[in-house]
C-alpha cells in the first residue's frame, strides 16, 4: 500500500536527503554524535515527516502549517553543516553581511 504523499516528488527527494544526511553524519567525529549529528538527522527527518503529516490533513490551512514546518527544517540543515565545516569563518561572514547593508543616512 502506498500513501498519496509518497508519490510526491518533493517527498521522494526528502527521503533521499535523509539518506544522504545519515551517510554524511556517519563520518562525523563521535564527539558530535549527540550534538550536530543528532540535530542534523532530526531536521532531515522532520522535512519528510512534516510533508507526510501535512498531506494527511484535511484542511488546507493545516496542510500549509505542516508544509511550512517542513520548509523550516530544510533551512536548519545547511546551518548545522555550516557550523560544523566552517566554524572559523562565521565571524568573517557575519562582518561581510553587516558590511553589505546600506549605511543609514
């Protein structure tokens, strides 16, 4: 038996993303097992889980709420990967972000 949401391309891709995150985090140091590894895996699983749960809701407002939660989890993953791989560059990047803003008059 296949649920309707399993036919959605976005759901299928989210499952592939979960697999990718699990393979990737298997290579992380054991010291990160309960930190970034756990956070990344939970965020990746949340993407697919919220798509599935949203698809099962009757009202569009409820569907929309779960799909938005899924989208939020998508944004959480790059943040955690960025922290792991380029922790030293964050202050420099934030300075660049600040400098990119127009100066107030």
